[in-house]
C-alpha cells in the first residue's frame, strides 16, 4: 500500500524563484552584460545593441536597463566605453539610464513622507545631471529608438516637472515606438494618483492604450497594472480596504480575464514574458485564486519577477506559494 500511495501522491510545487535581474532571464542579454563586466571590454555590449532590429524595442530597453544596472556596480567597462566613444548613441542611452537609476537609489523606495531631506537633495542633484544626459541621448538616438525617451519620462517624474513636459516627451516616445511596453508603464506611473495624476486619468490611459494595441501586445495588460496601482493607493489610505473583495468584483474580474486572454493570444513568446506572467500571477494571488496563480507560476518556469511583487512584504510570496501548494 505504501508503494501505491507514493505514486498517488502529487508532486510538490516548487517555490518560485524571485528574479531581480533586469535581464529577466534573457540568456543573450545576461551573457553580453556579464562578458562586458568580466572582461572590462565595452565592445560586446555595443555590438549587441547595434545588432538589434528596430522592432526589438522591448529587448533594447531590457538590454539598456541591464547594462545600466551593471555599470552602477562595476563601472570600469562603461567608463572605457564613454572615453572611447563619447558620442555613441547607445553609450549615451546607457549613461542616461545609469544616472536616473543612481538618483532613485539615492532617494530610496519609500513614499515622500518617509524620505529624508538629505536624500531628496541628493536625488534632485543627480536628476539634474540625468536630465542633461537624457537630452544628449535623445538628440543622438536614431529615429526608431524610444529607449532614451523612456528614461527621460522617468526623470520627469522624479523632477516633478509640469504636465506639459510629460506630454511632449510622451508624444515623442510614442511617435518612435507606439507599442513601447516600458514607455507605457513609465507614462502610467506619471499619471497614477500617487504621483501626478488620478485614478480616473490612469485608468483612461491604460484602457485606451490596451484598446488600440494589437492582439498579443504587452500593452493589453496595462489595465491590470492600473488595478495594481489603484489597490496600492487604496490600502495606503485605508488599512481596512479588502484586496480580495476588490479583485473579485465582477467588473475588475472581467477586465483582468479579458486582458489576460488578449495578451495570451500572442503568436510567439516575448522578451518580457516573465514580467507579464508575474503581473498576472500577482493579480490572481491578490484575488485568492490559487489554482490560477499556480498555473501562471508554472508558465513562467516557477520564477517571479520582483515587480509588482515588491509592493507586498517579503514574506508574501512564500505565503502565496503555501496556498497554491495546498489548494492545487
């Protein structure tokens, strides 16, 4: 009987691995970046970016993001690139991203009321440098490259620039890459209530972008991200706010499932699939839909990108995994 029971027993479900690497498991981007850092030679990074087709805008943003993150920790290879090719468009794009990342690290991830005066002063000081770097990068970028404009949008949010500046930068970005995933997410952050917009404006933007996006586009999931931002703000204002009640309300549930279906209809896997699976798994977990959450974990290879899971305490992913394993 014990022998039979062993075969009847369902296999355990692996705990999802939390991924913080901006390369999101893309082997080519990770290898290119790691080679540049290990060798001190910027040429592999430059060659990779130069070899990307204009249509690979999401992968280009991932690569620039990963290179900037690496340069913050190990700058020697990048400083050599900057010295040897001071006017190279891709180098300028990476430099702009480095400075924006550096500024946000100086500020910290807390809300404004929890951020000290010295941190804010350093934040704004670095953002002034970043603004100049973004201008240089956008001036040098080829017509199809929207990545420096994504960086400049994030700088505008940090600098608390007026809405007209955001509108101009967003228009320029969208002209270059109408379906830029990173650009849409940067714009949504600017327009959400916790920054400079409102719930109404955020949802209107997300729904309009999703409606005009082709089937399978990552921007089909913008309404889901908008719901995540809404819940984050609602729970900040009211500790009694029920995440489960909100996510399971008929209108929200219908929009979540429709967005998921529209994205899953893509013709082939995309470079940022890990983020999309992680976003959907987060929404399903917040809904208490454990089987759906487990299916998304499995689809992502039992990996989870840290965004938007970083909105919850560190122990949350483990608790979700326990419920998924129990209720499968």
